[in-house]
C-alpha cells in the first residue's frame, strides 16, 4: 500500500496518548538538523489539532520495535482558504526508511481531496514547511515538484555583558501591563498593526 515504506513499519492516526512520543520525534529531529530544538509542549500539539481533524489530516509512523518514529499533519485552514499547510517529522534514527516520502505522499493525497472540495476557480497552494538547510528534506520535496519559496531566519546574539539601557523616543514610556481588558486590547491592536505587512498574516480576532 505504501511502497516506499520499509517492511514492518506501520501507519495510523495519532491519539492524545502519542503526544509525548510526538514531542520526542520533533525535538530529536530539530537537534539532528540544527543542533538545537524549539521548546514544544503537549499544549502545542493540542492547539495544532484544534485546527484539523486528526482522523483525516494527521498521521504517525510506528517502527518495527513499536516506537513512534514519524509524524505529519495537514491544515486546510488559513485566512483566505487558499493555502493548505503540511508539516512532517522523521526521527533521525529512522532516516532512510521511506518515512518522509510516505508522509509527503499522504499529505499531498489528502491535500488533493481538500482542493477538490474548494469552490471552482479557487487557486490553492500546498505549502510544506521544512528546515531549509536540510539537504535531504529539500531534495525530497524538489523531486516531487515543490519550489523553495520563502525562508525564515532565526537570529542569535551572545550577551556576554548586560545590554545598555534602552533610550526611548521622547513621549514614549514603558510600564508593566496591568492586566486590564483595556490594556490587553491595546496590546492586541499593536501586535496586529505591527504584522500588517508581514507575508500572509491572517488578522486574528481579539477573542482568538
């Protein structure tokens, strides 16, 4: 059924009980590819699942020894309903087992179903998020017709000494948020205005 997947590897839908193992796969993948990992928590996975149906748009791969070694999701919700977003992870100890190519095929097949249900004439784009410096990830997607479109950079600074105190423009002051609804709404408006010209930023409601 999945010709690229090595024998004895199996696929199924994730469950909440899988979340600790999913976090391990994500962390170990990040470390293998970049030397460091983002801080992922169970609530992050649950928040992702709020925007998709895990019975149709999420997959896990189970290794022959029973460990979870692959994870992928497809989200078909965006601000303009023109983007379908896919994201997958493979545990580095299982590279070369056909997991990545199988997950890409599953995500693309499901995306085709989503696009087919969209209004006629709607332009849809399937976006697959990867670590751009991963040669294997890029080769996998480019071999299937994907084109590198946009890269986000992460910047670091080593603070060996305390930074200099900030010099604020005249008329600008800084205080701790008092937690009032008015202050929180002002913060919301500032964030949304600051992201107006950010690529494909969906304006979120205050309630969200």
